[in-house]
C-alpha cells in the first residue's frame, strides 16, 4: 500500500447569489475527480498552467479546504473522514511549504517563536531549551546561522525565508511535505540551492514530497513521477524520464513543445504545437473531454460527449485520452490548431551563435555593396542614354552658337580703308629700315668678339 493515496478527490466551491438569502447558483469545479498514489521516499511532481487546481489539491490533502467528495488516505487513515481535533493532531505527519515565504511567516514573531509554535502545539520537547537546541540543528541543516533565532522575517532575503519555511516543516518530523511552488518567487541561483537542499534532506531524513510547480525544468530535476493537470483533472501520469521522452496526451505535448532547448541546432529543428481558443472557466467546464475545445486532434463524435478515464498504456504510463495510441502512431490527422517549426516568419526563438552572427553580418555587407554597384550601373546607363539622346541637339546648338559670333563679327567689321602713301613717308620708312639693319650688324659683330674672348680665356 502506498504512503499517500488520493481516490476521486473533488473540491467544489459554491457560487452564491442573493440579497436577503444566499442561494447556490453554481459551483467552481476546482478539483474534479483526481486519483493518484505517492510511494514512501518518492517525489511526486504536479504540473499544469495557472488555475488548473494544483494548489487547491495540495491544500485539500491537509484539509485546509474542505473535500467535497473522495478520500485522502495517509498510511491507511482516511483524512477526509477525521474530525477536527483528530485531524489537527494528525497534521504533524503532513506539512506544507507555501508559495509566498514572506506571506506565510508572521511578521510580529521572531524565528524562534515561529519554529517553536508547532513544537509546543504537538508536545515536542520537554522545555524551551530542548526545543531551542533542536531548532538550531534544523537551521544548520537548511543552511541558516543559529543567531537567526532572534531576528524577524523581514530581515532575511527571499531564499532565506524559504529556508525558514522548510525548517518550520522539518521541526515536526513529518512523513510527507507538500511543496507549493517552493522556488517560483526566487532567483535562478537561489532556486538551485533550495532544490538541492530539498534533495539532501530527502536522502538524510527519508522524506516524501508532493511538489506543485509550473516550471517543467524544476519538476523534471526533482521528481520521480510527474502528473499533469488540466482544468481540475489529471490528464497524464508517468515516470519523469518517460514523460519527457514521449508524452502521450495532446496537452502534455503542447506543454513540452513550448519549452526552449539550449542547443541551437535542436531548437531550429523541433516543432511547436499551437493551441486554439482560451482556457475554459472552471465554473462551466466543457462536456466530455475537458481539453477537446483546444485539442488539435479532437474528434467530434467522441471527445465532446464522453469523458476519458485515466488508463494505463504500458510501463506505468497513464493517460486520459481516447486516441492516445493513434496520435502517437501518427494515424490521426489534425483537426484544429497548428504544428509549426520553432523558427517562424524569419524570427528565431533562440538567439544566433557568434559564427552565425558574423556570417550574417558579412552577407549583409556584401548585399549592400552589390546593391550600391547595381544602383551606380543603373545611373550610368541612364546618363549615357540621356547624353546619346541629347547629342544631336547639343551639336546643332554648338554650331549655331559658333556661327553667331562669326556673323556678328562680319556684320561689325568695318570696311578696309585705302592706304594713301606719300613720297615723304616712303623716304622715312627706308631710312628707318637702313638704321635697323646697321644696328643688327653691329650687334652680330659684338657677339662674335665676345665669343672669341671667352675662348681665349678658356685656353
């Protein structure tokens, strides 16, 4: 027999309306018939989108919310049937780590008071000194100093407050710890520290975890078995490796396809399943299969009328789908939605690597240079065409312009005057010519004499 068993658990919240008298006009089906088993020393991961009922299911196990129908059996005892006082004493074996570490701690109490409150209620420790020593040992296990006892929650960081919440659960020595989004409000580095701490405590103390989360990477790292919830019901359950290797349900396939892969080559080759429509309201869930309004493989004849049961398809893999085998074999065609590549419309989900960036930059530069050269060639061709077309006109214009000054010069040139030469003018011109010839002769003689003197000097 398993340590914790849930059988057909339902949690319905009534919707009331009225002024003088409240009357129930409907219900919110937060959890609607969930059955699962958690073995001792095992970590069961519960995943699903926001509003699917994960947290409500966890709180119903501790009876923090009333169970409408079904049973929660812890080590042979049905918690749903226990009266209030017996359930309060039984809660020592069931503890919870809440999602908001600051909101779950009383800001008016110091850490010693917060951790010792549960110990006093359940009669753990003879006196305050003994309880203080045990609290110090628990703080040491979760990585907090002993001087933190006198400090208040607001004096710690988010990761330290989450460690305080884990220490508050550990001081009561529980068998099962329900972790409701234990790392969602923390940084990535702090998330790794808290997850590793939970694993170390599980090995050391033999704890059993029910981990509620929406981060598939966190759940895969810490869980042995994973259950997938959708709209208040469990649609698939399988060992961690088997679920991630080959999901059977269409909703799980869509969830897994949305997880980015750190390998760029695998990221470019993988496919995505795009769902249609919005998440239905839990106050008015669809008939038949809850997922048929968004399922890419929904069949109108059966999916909208018959609700599938969670059945075993082999190897401990359970799935609530009428056509799980046909979808896995690829014989069922898509009726809605879309299966696309991870790279759509030229936009990549994963950033390009440095070599890819360099290649793209070189290609962009080469393309710009080619475009520039092509533009220059087009401009040159246009210029040649224009010049060839304008050449005859320019030639005619040039001839006309060249002819215009000649005609103008001819028109403006005066008629040559007839020379009138007298006897006196002729005599004067002859004398001037003779004088010039004499001067030229004397200059030639002087030049020859200068040359002779220079030659003698050189000798």
